[in-house]
C-alpha cells in the first residue's frame, strides 16, 4: 500500500497573483491537507472518506481524484494492476487553501509511486495543473507547485521546471484562518478586472520582482514591507464577511501582513514572532471564524507532498 500526504497552500501569497504559493505546516504537528491511499485490488475501486467527504459528489465519476485515476491508467500506465484508491478529504472545498490541488497532487504522486512510472517533476506538475484547472477554471500553478514541492515557490509556465524555490525567514509564522464558509473559486475570479491599466501592471511587476530579489538576498524585513495585493484583494474583500475588520485589527496585534489566501475566504497573516501569531490567532478565533471554521499557526511545510 502507498499512502501519500499533500499539504494545504496559500495561493498568490499576497504579492504574487497566480505566481507565488506557499505550503503550510501547523506548528502543533497536525497534518493540514489531503491523504491518498493506493493498494492492490481485484478491480479498480474508489473510496472517499475524511472530514469533508460529504461535500464532494457522491458519484465516483464526478470526483476529481477518481478522474485522475482514470486518466493515469489510460494515458500514463495502461498496464498498471487494478487498485483501490481512497481519498481522505481533510480540507474544506472552496476554502482558498488549495483543496482541489491537494486532491490532485496527492493522487498523481501516489499513483506514480505505486505504478513506479518515475515521471519527472515537470511531467507531474503538468499533469496536476491540467486536472486542478477543471475546478479552478484555468491553469494555475500557485497551489500545485508548493503543495507538491513544499516551501515558497515562484511558479508559472515560462519558469524552468515550472518553479523556483524562494527562501524565507525561518522566524516567520503564518496564521491561516478559514471562517467556516466556502467561496466558489470561479465566482472569486469573476469579480477581477479583465484588464489592468499600464501603471498597475508595471507596479505589480516591480513589487513581485523586488519581493523575490529581496528574499533571495536575505533582506527579509524589506521584503515583508512591500508585500501587498492591489490586483485581487480589493475586488475579493467585499465577498468575505469579516475580512475588512480583520485587516484593520490584526496589525496592532503583530501581523506584518494580512491578506487573502488564494481566492478566499481563508485569510492569512505573516508574523515575525510566535507571540504575535498567537495574539492574531486568538483574535481570529473570537472574531472571524464560526463553528465550522478553524485557525492554525503555521510555518512553511518544506517537505511538500510525501509518502507517509
């Protein structure tokens, strides 16, 4: 039996719309992500379990992980023996934490190991991006690559091997708060402007390139100081109840950055100390999340997708 874990991720990472993503690891050791088990069987079987299994289609053919299995058998490993594939769905749908990416990445990584197909990093990432696009409405890498490779990744079609790992300050903490309600990714994309004025485009390019350069040269405080999202956040914030209030309140508690994770509604903060992260988490638990929500203090998951 092969069992593979894929971590949650923050898409966009504030400053890098559709280009930056970070994998998350709660500091209490809990796994925040999906798990896929693949084992031998008489005929192909699919099981969906986990905390959020009831939020997915009941028909196997409509499940993204099962679709990955069908594609893998038909186009990658036609001689693979029959399998039982179980998706343990532990991330909420429409959370802004890369839930669909988690399912896809864990499934293809587990099948690649089980069938011993030894696909390259780029081959796997391309497969994963193709299938995640079925949910997100477009081919985006900013959840796929950090989920698969771990850490903070600058990612995109024109980048060699689809990704470049970026260093961060090891003392940074990230508070990820899912408020307990979902936000459809397609809806969150529909509110974005179809075009950007030249000034905004140039500023985005300057901010992202400077941020990456500052990280690569170890000037972490300067990188934090220019983090900001003028592309998506102004348009998506009105869709997320409580976000504007959190954005105002959390800096006084030690948050250096408050932004939307992916398409939302999860928000994340970047803090320079554990104390600041704990203060932000306490506020969010009282003021942002409902009984279906959760809040985790994290650092980056540097290991990415891995066999358990």
